[in-house]
C-alpha cells in the first residue's frame, strides 16, 4: 500500500495576513514610543526654559546714536535667548535718558548726546559693536568719486559722526572747513536734492544710497551709569551682559577721525556740542594755582625742543598774576631703586623757574599717565585745602601706557579725587591714542601736534593768554 512520505522541501504554511498584522503592530508600537519620547522631550525643554526664566522677562533699554545703529546687535542678542539672574532679557531701543546701554561711535559726539540727556558713562569699558557703512544719499545716485567734496552736505547739526567720517574720506585737508560750514545742517531736514552724507538706514526717503569706499562708523556698546535713569540693579547686570555679548561677536574697533574734526563740526572733546576749538578753555575761564604734570616719556621726544616754552610761558604768567605754580614730570621708573613713575620737580611756589627746569629734563621710558595723574591730584587737593581756593592740574601727555591701571579703577579714582575746588585739564600731544577715561573726566581738553598749537593749547587750559 502506497503511503505519504515527508520530504526535505515540505514546510508549514503561514498566512500572509498574519505577517502584515505583526508588521503593523510593530510600527504602531514604534510610533507610540517615539511620540511619548518627543512629548517628554518638549515638556522637559519647556520646563527647563520656564525654570531659567522664573523671574519672567526683563526689558533692557538700548539707545542708538542714529536709527539702525543697534538693530543688528539687538537682533543677534535677542536670538541668543539671553537669561540673566533668572530673567529672560528682552532688548529694546529707548531714548538716551532711559537707556542702560548706548550704541554708537565712541566719540565726542557720543559724549555730547549723553550730556544732553543728563547721562554719563558707567565704569565698565565700551565694547566693539560692529560697523555701519557711510555713503551719499541723493535722489539720483551720487558716486563719491564723481561728486565734488564741497557739493556734499555734511549733517554736523544732528549726525556728527556720519558728517565727520564722510568729510574725512572725501575732503582731506578741507574737511574741517566744510564741517564748520555745515554745522547747522541736519540729516533730518535733508530731502535728497543735494548729496548728503548718511548711512543706508538714515538715508532720506526716495533717495539712492551709495557707500563711500573705506568710510565706516566703528560702533561701540557703551554701558551707562544707572544714576538718574529708570534702571535697577538687574537692568545694570543685563546691560553688562549685552555689552559683553557685543564684544564677543565683534572685532576690535577701527580708528575714528581726529577730535579736531569733531571740534570743527561743533562737538568738542569735552562733549559740548555748542563749542568750537575754544572748548579747550578752562571751564570757569579763570586762572588758578596750577600744577603742571608733564609727560617726559620717549613718545614726547619729537616735541622736546618746544616743551619748555609751551609749559614755562603760561607758568610765568600765572606767577605774575600771583598764582602758585608746581611742576611734576613723569614717564616710567628708569633708575634702580625708583618705584614710582612721577617726580616732583617744583612744589607750589614761583612759576618763573618752570621753563628752565623743563628744558633740563630728558625723555625716556613709557607714559604711566594714570598712576601719575592720581598722585598729582593728591598734591592739588592738599593745595586747595590749604588755600581754600580752586586749584587746577594741567596734564601734558602723549597718551597712556598699556597696563597702567584698568579703566574702571582709574575712572572711579578720578571721580573721587575731582571736585569743585580740584580741576583737571588735559592737553594731548602727538598722534598717539587718547586716554578716553582721562579726557572724559577732564573739565577741558585740547589736542596739539606741537609748535604754536601746543603753546596755545597749554596757555588756554591754564587760563592765560598765549
């Protein structure tokens, strides 16, 4: 009888629908796992964010020197989702009077804007905040290379930084005269009928903007003193974070035009927008007992021949008028055993000797200006206390050596030392970098390259005629 034999090819049959069902179940389980994981992740992120900002939002008021000066920085900072002391920081533009940070060129124009709003800089150092191109705006495209410099409107009346930057690039040696000509011109009044210096964001409506090659505004984020503003400690911290953020994303700022061009535009280095080069005159216009602090570092060597007369002449006139005169010089310690950079040459007394003493001084070392200024102010304070009259310190300097006190410590010490009877005036000599903190705290400043200009600057700041 025949039977069925199992072969190696025989195998159990599985229904196709069962395979499909298993695959669908696996897919569904996988999808559910992914959904729950995503939900938990979103909840975790939301919970974490809510935990970071448990104090809620805090508005950071930021002032702009001109429209659009801070737009890119504010947008970048907002996108970074900043949190400071459990506050989510929301940066917004605001008037200077209400701001915690000012974004603009770190220049005499910035100081004028702050002074007009009764504001002052904070002790923290400004940080670079990017650049903005300067160009010409007109109804018909005006190429800078084909437009005569004297046909351009330089809006020194309301946008000094823009005016000065454009004039410096287009007018060369004629820049100062053109800026004086256009002191009353305002970008806000321009209609484009004549080419006007502007940034792209400030160009008048219905005009075409053409950049000037190499003309850029180097912007800074300048922390402001909270005094007098609607700002609290948390806003001050947020301002510091904003400023640090600016410095971290921008390279060092470029050079800006010389202070002499700002003076020509009507904005002197003292920050008074209504004064010309005469802004170098003492704040009260009077002569007082005076201590001359003279930089004798190696940087002063090019001016060494004329330095004695520049300081000695005013000193002698002060003495003739019955004022006591003192003389110190400084550089850096040059001899073994010397630990301070300043030297007391003449105590308060007869100024007739000053020219001869300065003439005998040599030059060398680096200008440790900040240390020397604070020491000299101590002597000025003592003289003022003894006489009951105002006493002036006139500093003749080429700048400040790196490392000679940080900005915050120096600025704080200056504010403590200066007062109603203690005045500070600063003459910057040569093309070295100006000590911003020193100049900001001076009642009067001037800049001179030497020669007759140096004679006149020292005399004006000392309160006598040259």
